[in-house]
C-alpha cells in the first residue's frame, strides 16, 4: 500500500480501511512531528499533537473534504492544533501573572502586619457576590483545589473557574474603590 497515491489512500481511509489509515500515519507522522516540534518546542507535546490530529482525522474521516493535497491538509491541521495549544498556554500564563499578587496576599493572612490593609481586604471580599465569594475563599483562603471545590459544591469545574474569575474581577474593582 506504500505505492498508492495520497488521494487513493485517503479515499480508502474514508471508507474505514484501517490498513490505509496505518499507511497514512506512517507516511506523514514524521513530517507532522517535525512541524509540531518546531512550533511547540517540546518533543512530548509534539508527539501528543500528532497523535491528536490523527485521532481527529480518523473520527472525522467521512466528513473531511480535501481542497488541495492530503499533505497540505495534514500540515494545516497540525499547524492549527499547535496554534490552539500555544494560545491556550499564553492565556493560562497571562491569567497566572495577573492574579499572582492575590495569591501572595492570601498565602498567610496571619502575616498581614497592616491591620488597615487587612480590614480593607476583608471589606472588599465581603462585597463580592455570595456564590463567587464562597468559591474564592475556599480556593485562596482555605487552599482547596478547584476540582475539590466543584465536588464539594456539586457544580462543574468550569463553573468554579468562572466564579473565581468573577470574584477576582470584583475584588479588583472593590479594592480600586477603597
């Protein structure tokens, strides 16, 4: 099956032929790995990205329409997957930097020497909406993970994350007003 054209190979893949898919993987995995490695800078992440693209291709094989060559399609798929990973990493890093100061403040509330600052912080926290405040206090004051908070409160992890972000925004606004 190694002498078969890309177009014929992909047509076989679309019919569900696993041998054709294995041939496709062997034919393109090194090219995709090199492209992913160059963009992500990590061999482990590059291997994961290539695997995810191939899994996605197999799952969506019947609906994929090639506009040009299979090679160009796969290269574009790995490029887009890597860009999504990079965007996600940048977003996480930005969020961590933005809220690092809040985490530092609440690492050890007993160490707050300035009572007035402590009172202002408590006042600002008390002005946060009750649901968001409860999640915020569990995470930052009690040191409970977001997964555990979600389990304890019987809500989704994304809901916990949203409530924490909302609480942090409200806290920032409350502190600006003081």
